[in-house]
């Protein structure tokens, strides 16, 4: 069996913490020049823009810049910088809680995406950290929803990425969240909520439907005051928007949630006034590389539950809980 050849390293550095685009030309084809292939392959890009990039020597191959009339080269690699979308800066800092040769663990603010996706590219935790820490190979161990604040973990060494990502896949991470939502004495807590959640690609809201459960969350009330409750949430699965759906299904939608129970109009890109009151508060696991126990605690608080005063205790204040989720649960 023939071994697959390794992808060569990019000859271009990251820009604003974002990798250059990499393309590999087909093994054969009808295109006389590289330019002809790019015009067809990048159909959404104005051919004049491709010509300009070639003239400015901004499309790079293994042997250097690609000339405007360079002949088609079967299976060749090309790199170039894509035009980045205009983004409103997220005006909140990322707090680095821990950094060593294996991991970077941060306290992510609300409104900052974990990784580049869609219209969020440079204004993401990954891009910012790669740039500010000088770690171009940094990669996410898991994903935290853009609207959720709290703990996010990144892997320093590419060779160790799978080991840490598999912790989340195999539910070997204990996760705790905090949320502020309405208080209703009729809702009996603590309880474990199980339901079947489906999420269609391109549709913002997930849905709970009939069928065998594929999601499970432990929900506890830590205290209440002024009609609001502070909740501890322990997911044992990782369906998209799981915690938000489960609380909303109990009639306790999380404050600031623009999707559940009702999808609200999308706010302006620079509207940071109503953060979702959901915090990834704890990550706990046995390190798969060093074998040592790890626990990280967020230092953030939720604006709707200021630390002053003491809530009325209602129920347990510590939960052994199930192990954490395999992916995003907010």
C-alpha cells in the first residue's frame, strides 16, 4: 500500500493568527495555466482580483511566487492570503489562566468565538492567542459557544492534539457551568433532564423532538434572590445548545438568550449589551500526556448575579455529577 505523502509546510506565515489558504491542484486537467485553474476553482472571486494577486506575486508555490502565465502544474501546492471579512472588534480581553508546554487554558469573554468560522475570523480566541502568545500551531481541544463565557482549552503541540481532543470525545472531562435564569419554586430541582436534540445545518435553533434521548444534563439550583436563580449545570453529553434548551424546556430560559425560547432579531455586530448569562466554570480531567490530575476554575462572574450578598441556599452545593460533554453544550 502506497504511503500518502506529507503535506509540505506553508511558506507563508500566519496573518493576524490566521493560516494562509492552501490549495492543491488536481493531478490532471484541461487548464493551460495555473491562473485558468484558479479562475474556475475560485468562482466566487473576481478574475481581475486573481490577476492582481498573481501580478503582485501573492500566490506562492513551493518554489516561490507563481507567475501570471505559469503553466498548470499537476498536484502542485499553492498558498495565499484570503481577504478577511470586516469584523467589529470584541472589546473584551482573554484572560490566560494557565500556560505550559502542553496546554493553554483561558477565560473566554462573552461574544468571542472560539475558532474562526463564518464571519468571525480574527475576532476569535484562537486567532488572538496564536498572535499574542506567538504560538502559530496552537489548536482548540474543544469548542465553547461564542455567546458563552468561561473556560476554553487549547493544545500547544500538534502531536498531542488528538490526545486532548479525545478526552472530550470520550467524555473524560468533568464540566460544570453556571447560569442565571428565572426562579420558579414549582420547578423541582435538582433533576436530570434527558431529551432528543436535533440541529439542522444552517438553522440557528436546535429542537427537542420525540425519540430516544441523545442528551442529558444535571440541573441544580444553587440559590435564588429577586426572582432569579443561580444554577449549576452538569452535562453528560454534548449536543449543540443542550443546556440552553434544557433550561428553556423547564420554563427557565437563561437570561440574555437570543434563541430560546424565541428566536429574536439578530443584534447589531457592535451590540455587546446583553450577554448570555452562561459560564463554563470548571474543567476537570486526568491529563492524557502527563498523567496528572488537572482542574481549572473560571474567575469570571455573571453580570446578572453579582458576587455581593449571599443567595438563599436551596439544595446541594457540590455535585459529583456525570462526566463532561464531547462538544459544545451551551
